[in-house]
C-alpha cells in the first residue's frame, strides 16, 4: 500500500491523462483521495479512465488541445467554475518521435517545431492560464526525461524539448517562489509505455537491429534490472505534490533505475 501524503481533497490536474504514465498518476492520486481534472486529446480513452476511478463527482474529464489558446482558456474557466482552485498541476502531456537531420521531407522542420511547441509551449500556455487558480502552497510538476539530461541520435527535437523543460522548470521556480508555488520536474527513464516502445522500434529500425536486442542494450545501462512500468514512478509525483517536498523547487528528479545518476 502506498503511504499517505495528506492530499485529501486537493485538486490535481493531469495532462496527457489517458496515456500510460498519465493514467497511472490518475489512479495514484485518486487513491490519495484527491479531486482530479484529467486532460487529454483522446476523449474516448479519457472517459474510460474517468469511469474507472469511481466517484464521478470527484473527477472532471476534459478533452482539450493544449496547442489551442481558446481551448486552454476554456479549460481554465471550467476548472474555476467547478472547484475555484488548483493545488497540483502535472504537465505530463507530450509527443515523442524521431527527427533525424537526414530527414529530407518538406515538412521536416515543421515537425521539429511542432514537437517543441507540444512538449514545452503547451506547458507555458496551460500554466499561464491556470495560475490565477493556484494558491500559495501549490505544486507544479513538469514532465522531462533522462533525455533532458543526455542526448541520443535522431531524436534532436525531443531531446531539445526535454532539456528545455528543465530550464523552464528552474526559471518558473524563481518566478513563482514569491507566490509560494513550487515548480519541479521528473525525468523518467525507459518506461514501458506505447510512446517509449514506439521510440525503441524506431531506434531498432534505424540501426538495423531487432527490438529485443536494442531493449537488452538499453536495460544493460541501468543499475537496477528491468524496464519500469508507469505505476513504478507514481510515488515520485505524489511526493513532489505533497507537503513532504516543501523544501524542493527548481529540481529535476531522475527516475530511471539508475541509468542516469544526477
């Protein structure tokens, strides 16, 4: 059983909630008796997730394109009308796909820029819209990656975006400190999600190797064995959201089975 983090009735918004990490976070915070605002572009998966969490009076499921200013403003208005506050914002939504320099497609740079906006611009857009509802003591948790600490061939846009998330986190930690709002980031390693496995397949294809071989090589770089699952890292977010982490802001916590030690 997970420890209790005194998050009862806290209002927690999770973007990318229908994905692997997002849905695990939704379940973890629901188990802490938090009130949830679940945001995703996939409405069908989002509604199924909301139904799985029990009491519908404690869950809002909002389909939203975080790249649309008007949609984000509407989301913020709905949250304000429903609960009038936001205690925890988890900026988890993002995209992951290869962007090799050798890509000669006419839309290659558009795809590069779109990934940056989706992974970083959406965080700024949403945080700005929701800030009015965040009281002193609130916590913002941004999703980065171990690739925000390192580099990897063919994924320059994704890697750049995750480095940018760490820089954004540090800057907002200073900017929002006078308001009593903490801002931290989590840097997951390889997590068994659809997005991560798609990247693994892309890497295997580019290298002319089997997926199993590439996975074995990846896992060999970890101090602890096995590929993590989304639920394995949920406790990191619970901790950062709680009063137990009141001394932490501007930090990027790595959760990677020891692949990256920083």
